[in-house]
C-alpha cells in the first residue's frame, strides 16, 4: 500500500519542487500536476506529486498520519485532539441509508 504524504513547496524548478514537512526536505516530481508555487501543499506518493491540496486538507491528512503512528506505537493518549472534524456519529450516505430495513416505531 502506498500512503500519500502532504508536503509544502519551498522552492520551484521546471518539473520539480523542493518540498518539506518541517523536518526534512526533498525534490518532488511535479510533472503530473499544474506547476506549484512556494507555499503550496502537495499530496506526494513515492516522491511524485499527485494533487495540490489546500492547507486545511493537508492538516487533516497530517493529523490522520500522526494518529496512525500513535496507534502503531501504542500511544493511544496521543489520539486526543486528533480528528477534531469527527464531532458527530458517522452516517451512511443516502444511497446506503435507503437499503437499511425500516426502523421499528419504538427503536432509537
């Protein structure tokens, strides 16, 4: 499985961009996307950008990756505060809700 990593563009050159995550930086192939500008966020797979991201979406992905690292290391306390956007019970999309059996009148 390949996991996309959000990286921020630091410097641009034709067909590539120097990108970083605050700890290290590396050159990323950008030939599959529109030319980025410094400050842009990219979703990177195997040192190649696959899509441009806005800062909010990049932050969500970074938090999800931090949560995966916390679970893998057994640090479940680190999960507090991550996934702040999940402030509700998950809901099925309408096309799947229609396939559920009808609820009985007295059931929640």
